[in-house]
């Protein structure tokens, strides 16, 4: 579970590609010119536009958006595969923009790992040698790195595949090797750039589930890039939605689905089922309001926990037309859900 301690801070980051990024940025700040005007005037492309966010230690933070929204560009600033045109990247209270070349290599090798969409395996190396490669770069003795790599392969269910080569593995298995390599590094921060998007839906969902199980064990701070809202909802503790290089909304899946910031976000989330996103506490009527508007609390009503999802509430109360009492984990009464409110939340969402 994420802690209250911040692991990654991104402050007012801009990334402008082209020959005159600083001049283009100055014009943006002074005159508010648009992305298209930057392109026509300076032949520059705005990749990331004034992004600020904080990611908590142990959190799985999903960044999503359509192709070209800036999500992959943004994540590559965290390991400085890209340097920002302006702004700061603070990782574990350390401004990584101040790292020397030697310190940057150490930072990438010891403190951060990345899982790519294209697996990034070395075809001439065996599976276990691919997993052990970062440890070899660290000059870890061979016996020790093979031991660590073997344990990582166990965690991703690839025992017995140690001496196979990449072209002997399916796409899903190759992605498991990439994940095992990230596990073997044992870095505190994991960057995942659409790691499952090249896989067929069944394998993709299976790997999502396996990753979530591993995440609970590893407790890594994870930045997960995806264009798939269902994937973000399933995996992320919080989600940031990007458009044209900017973050247009950030929050939990429930917050975004129930209260989209604009028409773009509303269209983005329109196809998502609320059944496994919306919780009881978001649709309940508080006790004083219920008593004032609807009378006494029913004595024979069923109950649900305040963090129960809609699908759980429906499964536990399939036939009753009576209101449902919402309680905390300790058993205290928090509110009441009417049948009308429940059905409306399923079909329409929740009004502010």
C-alpha cells in the first residue's frame, strides 16, 4: 500500500522538442501561444506542458492518454532518458537534474528500473542471462547474480525456462522475462511503459493480475503508462489523464469516473463500468439528511461496508427493495443507500 511519504515530485516540467525550445517556451509563457502556433512559428513540438505531480512511496500511479498525449515523454524524465526544457524532477528528495554522468549511471542502475512495451531482450542471451544482465553491469559475482535471477524467474512463473532464448518464448513469456529483470534489480522505483499493450487480451489480463499480486509483495513505487482506461482502473491507486502534454485530471479511478473534469475526460471514461469502481460511501445519503428527508432508519435493512463496490452491494442484496445501511469497518453507521441511488449510480453516475 502507498505511504504518505512522497517518492517522486515533478515540478512545472516542460519538454519542447526542436532547435529553439527555450525561445519557444518564453513565447508560451509571455504570450500564451498554442501548441500549433509553437510548431508553425518555431518548428518545435510541445511534448510536456507545465506538468506538476507527486507520487507516493509504494503507489502504483497510472499515467494515461491517447497516442501523442505526452505520457511516455513524461515518464522518460524520471530516469532522465530525456531532460526537461524547464522544471524539476525530485526523486527521494534528490534533484536528479543535478546528477553528474557517473551519479546518473549509478542512479539508473541501482535505484530505478524500466519495463518496456517491446520487451527489450537480448536475443543472443538466455532467459536467465537476460534477467541477470543489470546485475552483471553492477559487477555482482556470477553465482550471486544467477541466484537472484533464478528467484526472480520463480516469481514470474518461468521456472525451467532459464536456458531458453527469447525467440523460443511467447510474447507473454518474454514480457515476464522483462518483469523478472526489473525484479532482480530490486530498485525502489519501477517505470512501466505500456508493458502489456502488445499482448492479446487474455494474456494481457493474466499478466495484469500477476503484476498486481507481485506489486503487493514488492511494494515498489510504480509509474505505469497505459492508453487503456480499464487497465488503469484495475491496476492504479491513482490515475493522471494527459492531453496535449498537460494533465487534465488526476485522482482515483472513482473520482475520475464520477466527476470527470471536462468533456474530454467524460468521453474517455464513458465506456467504463462503474460496478468495480464506485464505492458505497460515494453514493450513500448521510444519516442526518436521510432522517430529515425520508424519515426513520429502517430497522430490518441489510448492510454493506462503506468501501464496498457496487457489484459487491448488488451481489449481497439481489432482491430487496429496501434501503441498505452503510457501516464502517468498526460497525458504526455512516449512511444509507436507497435503491434509486444505487440504480442511478450504475446507469448515470453521481451528481455533485
